[in-house]
C-alpha cells in the first residue's frame, strides 16, 4: 500500500475510535446522573436520620420537594399554553389564507357596503374566539363611518 492510503485508513480508524470513546464516556456519565433533581431530594429524605436534629432537615427536604413539584407543574403548564397558542396561530393563519377570506377582503376594497362585508370578513378571516372582539371593533368603526357620512 502506498503512504496516502495508509494515512486515510489510519485517520478513519482514529475517527471511529474517537467517536466510540466519546459515546462510551457520555453514556456512562448520563446513567450515573439522576434524571430529576427531585430523585436526589427523595433519596436524601428517605435516608435514615442519624440524630434528633433532623426535623429541620426533614422540613427543608419537604420544601425542596414541593418546590421541584411546583416548578415541574409550572413548566408543564407553560408547555401546554405554548402548544395551544401555536395551534391557534396556525388556525388563524389557515383562515386568513383561505379563498373566502381573500374574496371578502377584495370585496371590501371595491364595494361601499362595508358593514355587511366586515361581518363576512370576521366570519371567514378570524377565529370564532377573536371574532366577537373584532365584530365589536368593526361595529364601532361602522358607527363612526355612519356619523361621518351624515356630517358630510
């Protein structure tokens, strides 16, 4: 074999050995670390008490345990809230890209009967939850337009 082929084979072997050693090192350390901090607190809390002065440490362990439980609950609630907000944003985007929404928005630009068209835009472009707020806003806009038309 020539020198270039030996260098390539040696480099590939070192690469594989390096990857294997990194894998073995990370897998052994990840199994030694507990998955949750609460597991450590529970293990310390379950250990036998050496003296009578453990009542303070027992209450602090309970406090830490309840803190971790509350933090987990907050994190899960935030994940649920974020997922719901993402879902609503996707639904709203789908409605706004719909053919009906585009049609009524175009009609609003070309027609003077805007009150009826605003209702159709609310119906086809907004989610039902936000349509009540939008319809209140559009009705106040249409009443302002009517007063300005009456004045002019």
